[in-house]
C-alpha cells in the first residue's frame, strides 16, 4: 500500500513565515488555523483521483489544526499528529509527561515524531532523544496507533565547515542517515514508517532504504524539505524506484505559494485548495510513474 502524506504540521516556522508576510501578531494564530483547513479541502479533492492502492494522509498539528482536525475526521481522512516540541535540537514531548492524554484527546490514526539526530553530534542529546522515542513507541504499541518517525540529519559545525550544502546532502548525509537509523534501531526503535530526507543518487537512496527496511514495519517515506517542485520530484522519483520506499510526505512545496496568495488577497480559499490538490496529484503522479513495473500473471507469459 502506497501512502501519500500532505504535511501541514508546521508551527514555529509557520508563525515566523506569516510574520514575514506582514500578518499582524494578533492575526497569526487565526490565520494559521484558517490556512490549515484549506489543506483538508485540498486532500478531499485529491483523493478522488488517487488509485485504489494509494492512501492519502494528512499530517496536522493540534495547535493550529484545531479546526482542521475535526473537519478532516468528518471527511474520513486519515490523520497523523506530531508529538514533538517544534524546532528543538532534542526530541522533547510537546506536552511533557501528559503526552498520552494529549494524544487520546485528539485520537489520530498515527503519530509522528521528528528527531534531529547526527551520530557525530552531541552524544547526550542523542541519548535523551532515543530514550524519549522509546517511551513514545511503547505507548503507541500499547494503544494500537501507528508510528511515523521523521529523521533529520543536520550537519555538525565541523561537517558544515568541511563541505558545502550540496556536498553534505549528496555525499555525507546518506551514510550518516543509515548510521543514525541503525543506532536508533539498536535502542529498540522500529517505527511503522521512517520519514527521510531525499537523495538524487539512486545508490544513496538504496543504502538509506536498506538500513531502514530492516527496522520498519511498513517502509520509508521521502520528505520534501520545502524545496522547489523539480527537486522534490527528483527525490520522489529516486525513492519510488527503491522497493523499501512506500510513498512521500510533502508539505511546503505544495502549499507555500497558494497560502501566500491567500494571505495577500490574490486568491480565495477555494482556489488555493484546488492549487494544492493539483500540486499534490502532480507529485503523486511522478512517484507512480517511477515505481518499478509489477509483473503480473498476464505479462509473465
């Protein structure tokens, strides 16, 4: 089963972005809530054009998704909710020790946890992140909820100084990602999905997927990192050709321009939803076309 996630769980970055667009401080929260409901409409439209084996999911935070989450449930959309505190170097529960009660109150289909984890980074921070994620996984297994673990591998200061951004992305990060996956797995972590940064090099994607496929219940999702459409399509197509990838989780690439146009008063919410749905389906089509052909009984003669 292929999973296509429309990601709109951004919080700190969304606040800052809306402020940079000139939205008054008192209007940032209601604006963010209103914008997130647009993604519900977009995914409702888009799912009608997906194939039978393609599952749409909506990644929404409870802070600004307070209106969007119940609307998504009304539309029978599968919901993923983040539990990490936004923008932290270490994995920390947004609701601290009360995270279980917070999850039960929202009642999502799955939980997403984002961790920034470089094996060459701060060992104490890494250890605390592992410990928190293990606690989360134990709860999710007991409660029967799916677990999406988003792994970001930021460069250390030394790595950043010794290589440029492109060199780190393409030549250094893939091996660090594979090492991080193995280190997290050694702590007992086995998420349903690994949500991973993309690679242009098929061999790099395959190396990362090989590490993740041994430590996941379902497979890997490639994320978009807010990059331009062509970059995301390249990552998605590279991932789709690797068997251990089972879909994508893309957000800002799809909704940044439509959201900005709504804020500027250039388009209404209906048109924004249509644009986001169209972009989502464009990425889905790119993924679909890059998947290896399945040999069935009719073609195997």
